[in-house]
C-alpha cells in the first residue's frame, strides 16, 4: 500500500486541500427567498439583546456556503461584527480548527489582552485553544475538559458582544474535529446570554451524530434545510438564450442542485456535453478541486477503492469493485463503508449496489486518477465483463455497450473483435448519445487495419459498405447528429475517397450529405465543385437526378437562383420519369423557390405546387423521413408567395419528420420559416415557441449560420411582441447575422426590423444595406425591405427619403403577380402620405388592409387599419387630438407601458398572464402605428390617451 500515493494524491499532495473555499461563485439566491426572510428575522432578534441560532443543512453543492455568505452580509449591513471560519484539511487534526479560524484573528487584534467577563481560569482554558492567547501565557497552556472549553468559548463570545452584537459563522462542520463539534454542540444547547448569532452549516449525511443531535434538539433554532430547487427557479440560473429543451435537460441532470447545475452549464461547448457526454468528460476545474479535496480525506485503501469505482461507473457491486482494485472482497467492504460515510457513493435503496452521489462526482474522481493505473483498471474491467456476458443469450448488444468504454482505452490495432464490439455499441446508443457513439466509432477506425475488404477503390461495389467505409459513413452520421459538422464532413470526404465510382445510390447520397455540411460551414464554393465533379462522372440516371437536385438546392440557397431553375426542372423531369416521388416533390419546391427568388415566378410553374403538396400528403412520415426537405421547400415556396397560412401545414410536416430523423438543419430552416408565417398571421405565442425550438435545433446542428438565423427569428418575435428588454438583450447577444445567400438575407431583414423596433433606425438601415449586397429574397421580400427602409427614414425624420423608398416598393411590387406585395407597398405609401395628405393616406391604408386581410397577413392588415383609423382622426398618430381606437384593457396596458413597466410587471399589476399582456401589446402597436414601447409612450403623450 505504500505505493498508493503515486497514483492518487494523498492529503498532503493536493493543492486543492489548502483552499477548499475556492469554488465557482454562486449566483443570486434564487429559489431561497424564504430562507433569506428567516435569516433577516434571526438577525433582527439580536437588536433586542437576544441570541440567535441558524442551522443550514443540505447535500453537497446545494448552496449552504452561499446562504452562509448571505448571513454574513445581512449581519454586517445591520452593524453586526461577523467572524467566519471553517475547518481546513491542510490543518490536519488541529483541534478547534473552525473556531480558531473564526476568532483567533479578532483576539490577536485585542492588544490589551483583557476582555470583560473573562477570568484567569477562562483565559487559561482559551489559551489552549487560540494561538494568539497562548503567545501571552506565562506557561504552556493545557487543554481543559471539553465542558470547560465550551463554557469558556461561550463566555468569550459574551465578552466580544459587550460593545455591539456579533455573529459567529461556521461552514463545513461535517469536516470539523471533535473539539469544534463539542464547542458548537454546547453553544447550541446553551446559547450565549448576549446578542450573539451562531450560524453554522453542515452536510447531514456526513456530520457527526453529536452535532446532528444537538441541532435537532435545540430550542429556538432557525433550521434551514436546503432542498433541490424548483425547475422554474433553477432555470432562472441558466442562460435564457440556451434552447428550452436543453435547459430542461440541464435541470433534470442536475437534480435541482444549484452547484451541479452550474458545473453542467459550464460544460456547454457547441453541444450539451454535460447531458450527453462521450464516456467520462472532464469537469470544470472549480468542481474538480472540490471533489479532489473530498477524496484526499480518505485513507489510502479508500482512495484505491474509489478510483476503482470511478473506472467501473454506476451501478457498483462490491465484488466487482474489489476485483478491479485487486483487493480481497472482505478488505473492500470497510473501504466502501468509508467512501459512503464521506458521501461520495450511496447505497441504492433496496439493493446491494452503490452509485456515485452524482455523475459529475464520478467524472471528477476519474480524471484525478493516474492514467497508467487507470488503463490497467480498464483492462481488468473488460476481462471481467467479457467473462460475465459470454454465453448469455441475447446479451451481445447489452454487453457491448457495457464494455465499450473500457475497450476504447485498451484495444490495440487490428483487434477486429474490438472493432465489431464498438460498432455494435455505437449503433445501440447513437440516438440517445450521438457524441459517445462518434467517439466509439473513431476508436474503432483507429483499430481497423487498412487492408480489409471495402477499403480500396478496386473492391467489389457490393462490399463497399463494409470495413472502413461503413465505419466512416456511420461516423459521419453520428457527428452530424452530435452537432460536429466539421468532423462529419471530414469523415464523409474520406469515405468518398474509398468508395468506388460504381456504387450507385450510395455515392450520390454521401455527396449530397457532404454538400449540405459544407454549405453550413460556409464552404459553398467547395460544395459546388464537389457536386459538379460527381455529376461529370455519374451515368446512372437516378443518381444524376439526385445530384441535379442538390446542385439546384445549392444554387438556390447560395448562388444563382436563375441557374437553379434549370437544374431543378431537370431533376424533376428525371424523378418523374423514374417515379421517384419524394425527389420530384423536393425538386418542384426548389424550382418554385428559385423562380420566386429570380423574379420569374412563371418559370416555376407554381400551379403545380398543389400537385406536389397532394403527393406529399399521401406519404407516411416514415416515407417522408427519407427526404424531409421536400415539405420544407414546398412550405418555403408557399410562404414566399405570401400565403403564410397555407405554408404552415407543410412546415409543420417538415419539422415533425426532420426532428424524428435527427436532421437538425432541416428542422431549423423549417422552424425559422414557421416563425415568419406565424408572425405574419399575428400568432406570436406560437411563433415564440417555434423560435425557441429553432435555436435548439441550430445548436444541435453545430452550424454558426443556423444559430444566427434562429437568433434572428427570436429577435423578430421579441420585436413583434413589444418586449423591449428581451429584444435588446437578444440583439446584444446575437451580434450581426451571418449572411450566407438567401436565408441569410431573410435573417438580416428580421434583425433589421428588430433594430427598428428597438429605436435604432440607423442600425436597421445599415443591416439592410449589408444584406442588399446579396441577392434579394425575391420581389415580395424586396417590397418589405423597401417598406422597412421607408419606416426607418420616417423615424429618422427624413420623409423625402421615405417617399423614394415607397416608390421603389411600388415599382418592385408591380413585377409580382400576387396582390400581397402590392398591398404591402400600398401600406408603405400610406405611412409616407400620413405626414402630408391624411385623406389620401387613410384611403391607401384602408385599401391595403383589405388586401392584406385577404392574403392572411394579419399583422400587416392590423398595422394598415391602425394607420387608416389614425388618419381619419385628423392626421398621423402623433398629431391627432382624439384618442387612439384602443379598448379599455388596451388603454390600461398602454398607460403602464408608458410608465416604463415590463410585461411581467404589467401582468402582476393587472392579474393576468404575461402572454395576455403580449397579445394586447401587439394589437396596441398595430393600432397606434408604432413599432416599439417608446412609440406607445409618445403616442399617448401626443394624444392625451389616459390609462383606463
């Protein structure tokens, strides 16, 4: 056992032991408001000359230290001298460690050496406890009996409290020495007869029975027993810009423990490794330091056994732990008891198994074990598990998943058995844990020899899916699902290098997947070269149809929509001839979008969209999952034709099938389009939900461009809802949108509208100028862009510039057959006319409202009606003398908005939900013809509209 400290740090060898209080700063005391009130009540008792006791207990990382810090803060604000202390592992067996840590400094500062009420006998006893008093003693101090020491400390506290109340705040008493426990227990049983606050914290599972008994039987003690946070409180500690589903997953993984929640949140790097992790990932340094300190308190055998436990992972059985630790089973039981007494592992109720108190604790222990010993332990586990599963029917996959974490670390090159095992294990967990599946497949590839069948271009086509090629394709799929597009693209590139040209279907599918990955990474030029090269060498008609569609898709989203029309039409003709219904529908949708974007809608034969939609409607979700982009393109085409209500049903189908298939890029695109459609229909609550889900899908995809698009959608919704605080926060967090082709232009336009709503017309104009350098998203979108620029000019006090943009909108709308763009242009003209000709402006706005209502553009129609109503009351909204046409409730909410209240505050004031406030506020914006909360206040001031 003498060699043990070489592979696991002993107490004297860990720097963490010297500073256990160096940990991640805690956030505000969210979810602990009731405890805060109890603390304030206890502190207030001191003002009446009475003592007070506060016991804070709870599991590790539950927030005890943060609550003790609040005790200290509240006490000092009240003018109370607060002395804080805790036991320090570096002090070893120092008696009365926490008491000395808290009071020795103040005693050293008392130069007179005399404290009122202390006799010579008291000082003799205290000199054996406090070094500062021992330095002045005439003879070496001797420790007194425990009851004499407790009494002397109580008298000392009474003496210190003569001039003003004091607080003794002690943390981590579950680590306290027997002397400290005895003193605290006596103080709890017999509090000082002075305004003294004793506040102490401990972990009930680890605290001494004496301390627990004293606290449980004490009178007039404030007991604060910390429980896990409620979900709503815990989520308030997490970045609200994280996808909602991830936030909920973080809460579940943390079990409501705020410390664990902080550690898991710190691990978020382009994906949720704190939730779905590749085997045993490292933990944040601050958390590792805390666990290392706990482990360092164990005996050498305890540290050996807990290291074996960390290699094994949950659930833990003593015989298996003993075998991994290379101990006799009977010797392992006392070590398990020791580890359990330190609350590193816990017994699973009703079983003979144990588990770590949390997976983060296991990971922290694992990464502090010497790597050489760790590898040997993994080899022992792999041998034990192989023997346990061999010959058991039906256990092959289960055994593979169990053994895979160990095999990845010990298998060597050319171990084909390990390759097969890792591949089977990855297949089994890929849906739930794609990051782990990717890790295991990388390990399998490293072990695979380079001379297997299927690894050379000359091998038979029917064997091309096996060996290295099969693993590479599976790796690419797992990486894409795990939000690692760069690694996925690299894996597919290597697979294409090995795939022979004659493998019909497979090569085209791999090329298509890599084209999408490259585009998402901002490498559209490379994607274009790839698909063109493949087309040049492919003679199989089905492959040519699929590749022509991919070329059309690529040109539509990032290149030349006019050229995309030809490619999409070619793909559609071939797919129709080959009865490839899904491909035909996707090509028709792409052709329609490309035709709209290129300003030649007739080229897309838009009347055939209905036929394609009917074909899609007859397919099952399982069939559609093979190509979820088919309903996406149909939905986009309908949306760009200003038919948002019709678009939603296709986009809903695209979301459902792509989500189930793990096609996060398609999911994100469909959800962003859905946000635009819902906003057009003034369905803002549903739009908010879709925007949040789009952010989740974008994060999972690993694409910076998609994250930018999703953030733009969230900004648009916040602008339409009128939540100015959220809007400004989102704008600050999202930064400038990534403009990559047509979707990026739409994202820039969404952010531009949001900036206008936030009172930044210059920012709106700048963004639209940047986006204007790319190809516009069709004439209809161009009309909206002109309208935004006109509104920005009006907000900036430039009606002449606004007039020119209104004229540009009208000219652009004339090129489009749909009446909706003309109605949007008419609304823009009405807003410009409002400053000069109220009658003409009201007529134009009324006509625009009717046309927009017919098109299902409820938001725009409401804005048009508000402009018409405002102008009928003798001028623009800011000039008319009469009240705006608001309902009584809307007048109430508008008045509270003008007072600066936030949506949540308004909801509380009026006893309604926040969503109700958001709904009313969107209508107020439309009726007053304003785009932000500042505009509401100005309109009320100008028209003397009083809150009802």
